[in-house]
C-alpha cells in the first residue's frame, strides 16, 4: 500500500468517524456526563476505600445512596417549594425588567408603547417554555428525567469498576502503545477529579456568599438566587455573568441603593473567587487558558446547545490532557532523545 493510498484511507476513516460522532452526539454527551459523575463518585470513594474493609462496589453504592438521600432530604426540606416558586420568580423578573425600562423611558420622555412592552416581555421567555426547551438538551427522544436516570446509572457503573472500563479500551490499542495510553488515561482521570472537586467547592461557596448578600439586602428570593448562582458557577467565566442578571434585576426592583450595594457585593464575591478561592485550590486542578476555554464554550454552544456549554470546560480539560500526554510529550521526548540532542 502506497503512502498516498494510506493517507487517503486515513482521511476517509477520519471523516466517517466525525460524521458518526455527529449523528451520535446526544448519546456521546450523555456518556461523558456519566463519566463526570463517575469521576465525582470516585473522588468521594477513594478515601473511604483506603480505610473501610469493604469491597469497592459496596462503597460506591453506599456513597451513591448517601448522596441521593441528601438530595431527597434537601427537596423535602424546601426544594419542592423552591421549584414551585421558579415560575413566579421568572414572572417577577419579567415585570421588573419592564418596570425599569418604563422608569428610564419616563426620565427620557420616551414612554414605552404597548407594542414595546410586549416585546420586552417576549425577551424574557415564559418559564414553562424555557424548561421545556432545556429538556431537549439531554437527548432527542428521551425526557429530562429519563436522561438523568441514564447518567446516574452510567456514573454508578463507571465508578464501580473504572479500571475495567479503561482496560477494555486499552485492549484495542497496539501493545507497544498501551503503557503510554494507560498513563494518559490515568492523568486525565486525576485532572478531571481535581477539577470537579474544586468546581463543586467553589459552587457551594459562591452560592452561600450570594445567599448571604441577598439576605442582608432583604431580598425575598435569596435562596433561589443563591442556588442559581452556585449552579451556574459550574460554567466558568460565563456562569457568574449569567447568574448576576436576575440578581441585579431583583435588587433593582427593591431600590437603587440595594442595586448598587448588590452590584458591588457581586463584584467583590467574584474577585474573592478569582483571586483567593480558586488560587488556593489551584494545585488540584488543571490550568486551562481562559481564551481557549471561552472559544470552546462558544463552539460547543453553537453545535450542541446549553448542554454543550455546560460540558465544554471538562471536555477541554480532557482533550488538553490527552493531547499533552499522547502527542506533545512523546514528540518532545523524540526531539531530545539519544542522537537528537544538539
């Protein structure tokens, strides 16, 4: 087989693989979300695995049941009422935005017409429609609940025997490359666990800080906005900006003093997160260039919607680690190896 023929076959195979991946993108994103959950469970199970005389599958199941119990307990404590208040909250945000626009329009002798009011309300969609659209990001035919169940079981199975699933992929790789790929997979898993644990800690801290700030300012939606700020902080860079919009709109509906104090408080919280909290935890995570992270989020958002944006940063971390271990380090080692040094 000539080099031209080999290159042509490789090109055709690469194009066919990309087309297949595009057709199966929803399933692949579900699988990656399951791997993220498995990495988080693995981070929780590893310390217990060293001290408890129990088989790993049992520890994983016990940790999963504990997390599920805490989640159900949180819902029974106040989560259901919190969820029921979401639609009311979005209606309130829409009304606040319209009121502010009218207020500034009056100051400028530019009253809103009824058509503009309708347009302003259309800019903030109905919450029921918003969540029905968000449900489609987990798949084309399955509902949100079904996909969450699938992600949960995938995470559980991957966490019970991560080495077995890793080795089932390694067996497809030629024997002379397996050690390098095994090292790359292990480093990727370690980087992903560190990133997830750090993000989870930052999410909790940001949520608590925003909740405390809004309680001090007398906001009736402090809990909902605090939870929203913590959850959206999973998306680096863009998440804090998105979560700040409803917070500022809510405070603007109270009075301008609360708005200014809230804006300064959010700015202070984000600076504390960026310059204090994250650097203290930086040794646990892979450093990702902000510009490339934002570009990755933009591309993933265009291709796969909100779920693509949410998973863009961990996908970037995985691809960056694999590229470093499988391409850059072997290439540099080859250049500086015996007979290649200057």
